[in-house]
C-alpha cells in the first residue's frame, strides 16, 4: 500500500501541472511503473487534448514492458467518447494488467464504468488510494458534478485590526504587500473567473487580470443589478470576456455578455446557475463586502482565502467574520494567508 500511495502522490504532482488549462475537465496525472521503476508518466495538459493516461502510455519507450506494468492515475479512467477516445479502452489495449486509482469519477458518463470496463477485460483495479487528498485536488470538478455550480472561493484582504477598507482613502487602499499581489495574480491564472460588485467597480476601477504573473487571464464577472455602470470602466474594455449579471437585459456585445437574473428567489443561486451555463467552473469572489455577505448568508461558498496585512486602519469597513472551517495559515512575503473550507461541503 505504501508503494501505491507513493505513485499516487506522483500523480497528484503531475496533475497540478495542468491547473489553469484543463477546466472544465479535472486535473489528472498518470504514472506507469515496471518492477518498481517509473517508465512513463504524463498529465492532462489542456482541455480538448490527450488525457493523462494517453500521455503516460505514449511516453513509455519499450512498449513490451506494459503487460507487466501497473498504471497509477488519480481519477478513474474515462470510458466514453468525448473530445478524446476513452482511456479505459487504451489501458486494456496496451496490455497493462493492474490499475491503481485515487478517486472514482462521479461524472454520470463514467461513474464506475471505467473500472467495470477494466475489470471485465482482466485488469486488476485498486481504488480509493489517498482518496481524501485526491478529492481535495479536484474539489472544483467534484463540486461541479455534485451541485452543478462553480466552486466558490471568497478572497479578501483585511488589515491587522480587521477592516477591508479604511474610512479615509488618504490612508491608502493597498493592504497586502508585493509578494501577496503576485500570489493573487497567480491564483487568477488558475481559476475560471473573478467576480466583483457594482461598488467595487465604482470605487476601484479594477482590471481583474493577471498582469503580475504569467498565464491566461480569467473571465470577469460583475454584478451590476440595474446596469448603472458606464462602459468606460476597465472591466468593460473588451480585453477579457466579461459577464454582467443584472436584472434588465440578456445580450452579447462583443466580449461583454449580459446575463439576466430574476429579482425573486435566491439571487446567489441564480448567479451561480447562469455562470455555470457559461462553463465557469471556479469563481473567485473578490468583493465588496455586500457581495461577500450575500454568499455567506446563503452559505454558498466552498473556500475562503483571507489575507491579513500588517496595516492598522482603526476605522472603516469591517471584514466579514468566518467562525468555522479554518484549515491552515501560511506566510506569503510580509502577509498572512488563512485558508478556510466550508464544513457544509468538506
């Protein structure tokens, strides 16, 4: 079992190399082992391209060794035709006789079908190895499949005395240091979309891009209930696809997509439903306080990244209070990053 865990951990490492490029697919890595030696490995590099198992098997130089090898993969091999052929069939055709998996795929198109296909063709299957860690790695994907909504990350910075904004702008709006700003922009390259509310656009005119890190820019989401924001703001400059959630119109104007939601019922649920329709599988909610409170009130959040800077504001807009779900704390440059997970979903 220790050996199986070691190679599944390597699958996790490989899978993470695809972050930011594979959504809405899961992050998957695969390793081929012959007599205690890794002879091939691969990962899912980009949505629409070859899956991890395909790349791992292709990387094996001596294919005659496959019949005596084990393939490790952190998610159940697919058994259906999508943008690529089924991986379970490839494993059978390769002659591999043992497959070790961390998590079963809960996508209805797979959901045990990959395991059954392998077993029906004489492949020994071991599943559930480091299952909890595998779930965390693909928590976005599992949330999408279970709840048909994006994985929601609350992200905000607060002063040492618990304010997200000072009473006076003369005190400056930056709470975190340069290293944390780089971390935030790295996060933006890895998640599908960044969301802010009307007041944040009005007061900060944010660009919501990843200019301080290399990688793709996220999609932008703005909640502008009555379409009061003018087109001169950065979020409407057309450089990135921007979704404007509102109560007035449904339209596409260049790279700006207006998504109408109703005024009755759960606004947050409607927002998430409309964004999921647009293949937004992970959403970072960056503020302001009113928008964050809406998600907290309806308990529709999965993770929170709370940044604590070294400044004192003394007065201003109080930060939200998270009373449960604290997981860990780490230092990024001169700032502290606290991670919370919603106990309702973890």
